[in-house]
């Protein structure tokens, strides 16, 4: 109990430190160009929706009551034009009375200079928070049913990981700090709380941490060499990196950002493999049927091989699934498979998978060896 209280206290201090020391997120050259009253994002509830209005056939006119911002309670008229390209039925966004929506407001659009004024409000998206919170609650229920109190502590560790990414990693990269070093600090800040909260302070947390640190260093070195050898710039890796580079006027290392994303993407899989592998070895040792550490190591390796093979498939298919729309787009303009593989956007995803697989390949035997060296061989249970 005392260790749990001490661990929670240290964790709270680290989270508060990450929050208090986070540099402000400021886009270079944008200071003072936006006024909260001139441009803001608000929420509202659709009260009425008229289809095919005069002057906008195929579109909608919505009356929306604002529920947030300085104009809460006001009503706004928003016109959605018909899509400019043909879409399948149901593909175009549509809103009905009772839907909660996110709107953008621009004061200059409400100023008329003798011509028809432009509507200052535009619907940009739906409000999805209730469904997201329901998903988080469902994860917590499943984790608690399957793993009990340990599963709930794992949920807390997941929340800490999200906190560290938002308050430790994101603002420091945007402030111009080295993305790779920031990502490594973020990996430590994510892994340590996750393992300590789930397994407490002891061998169960220490062994996965050491195994993960060694494998992450190897994976990071491998990915750095691969990125330079393949002459990846990071700008074509995905649209988001290009947009960040443009918004910050080139004041960010896009290649370092690509490497940082690879490292953060590999941490989850490394935690999975190292925790499972150390737990398997400790369980083997506790049975009392294994009397030498060499035998314990090879038994653990037998389990680990199957785990790594499954994890490799998970990594590759996860990246392929995330990149499926991009693959379809590339296939339209580069139908030759060799041409597609040569594109930087695909090469970056392949190297991202390589980073994870190299990390997993190193984490499994390293964690197994450390666990076998630190396990307590038990007495036979007859």
C-alpha cells in the first residue's frame, strides 16, 4: 500500500512538472493575428433542417442554437451546399434536428460591403465526445472484468501516456527542440508509469523496463540509419508532417519528426512483448519443474517466438490498414507495384514497421535473458 501511495505521488509530480514546464504552442509569425472574438470554434444544436432550399438545390439550410462561446444562446443560419462531386448515397455529411455540431465563426464574413453577406458560421464537424467517453468506459469495463484491479491500473497508465504525449512531447517539438530526444523522453515518461502502475515496484516492472530500453535503443539506431540511407526527408511521409512544416515555416526537423513518430509507435508493442515475456518466464520459474536458468531461458524463448511472430503480423497489418486510402490513391496513378514501393510515403511506412519489428526482435530474447537471470526458481508443486 505504501509503495502504491509513493508511486502515485511521484507520478503526480512528474505529470504536474510536464504540464507546468510545457512551452506555449505558438505558430511563428501568428501572434496577434487572431482575435478570439473575430475567430472562434463553438458548439451548437441543430434545431431545424430544410432540404433543397431555393437557390441551393441539393443542399440544406440549418438553424443552429449555439451552446458554447461568447454568443451562447444565439441562433445561427448555416447553409450547406450540395457536394461538387458525385457521392454515394449517405456519403455526404448531413445533420438532423437534435444533432450536436461544431461550428467555426469568422467575424469578417458577417460584414457586408453592399453585396450579399457571407454567413459567419460554418458547420465543420459533429460533436463526438459522448461516444468517445463511452468507448473509454467500455475499455475500462473490459479491462477490469478480464484483469481486475490490474486492468484498471493499466487504464490509468494509458491516461498518463496520453497526458505525456500532449503536455511533454507535442509542445516541446513545436518549440523547436530535437524531436528524437523529446520522443525518447516521452517513451520513458510513458513506459515507466505504465509498468509501475500495472506491476508495482519490483522485478515485474524492472525487467520489462530494461528489456524495452535496450531494444528501443537498437530500433532507434536502426531506423536512423535506414532513414538516412533511404534519403527520406520526412516531408512526403504523410500530409500531416508537411502541414506542420509549412505552419512552422520550416523551423522543424522533419526527418527527426519522422524518427520520433517511429519511436513512439514502437513503444506500445515493446511494452506488450517485454511484459508478456517476463511474466511467462516468472511463471515457468514458479512451477518448480525447471531447475536451471538455461532451461528457463529456452522455455521462455519458445513462448516468445510465437508471440513475436503474432506481433509482427499485428504491426504490419496495422500500418497497412492505416495507409489503405493512400495505397488506393497511389494505385490509381502508379499501378506498378514497384513504383508504389519506391514512393517516400510508402517507404516511410515500411521503415516504421521495420523499426517496430527490429525492436520486438531484440526485446524478446533480451527480456527473456534478464528475466531468467533474476527469476527465483521455486520448489516443485506436486
